[in-house]
């Protein structure tokens, strides 16, 4: 959806970051090569899947019935789309 929004903004003739700052969730290596390079929140995708599978297995084995909150680290990769001052 983020890439669709990025394209829609450009299709409307708006400048990123001149008219609007833009950031996206889930950093991909090629975001750095777009024009402009996209600011993105990076998350540990492999770890998200691993922890999700572990929690599902706990629930299926009835070892846990209550929800469990898990917070994994993220990072913000600031690139040109966030604004000219960055």
C-alpha cells in the first residue's frame, strides 16, 4: 500500500519531499534507489515470523491461553523522502 501511495502522490504532481514528506513501513533494500530514496521503518521480518510461529505452537499445545505481548526492535532509516533537512 505504501508504494501505491508513493505512486499516487507522484501521479498528482506533488513533489516528495518538497510538497509532502513520505515514510513507509517495512524497509526493503531497493527503497534506497527510488527517486527520491524512501524513508522507512525497518523491522526484523524473520524474527516476527519466528516469534509468531512459536506463539501459535504454544497456543496449539495449550501451554498458553492468554495473549502475550512481544515487542521486537525496529529502526528508522531516514532517507530523502522524509524532508530536505534530513
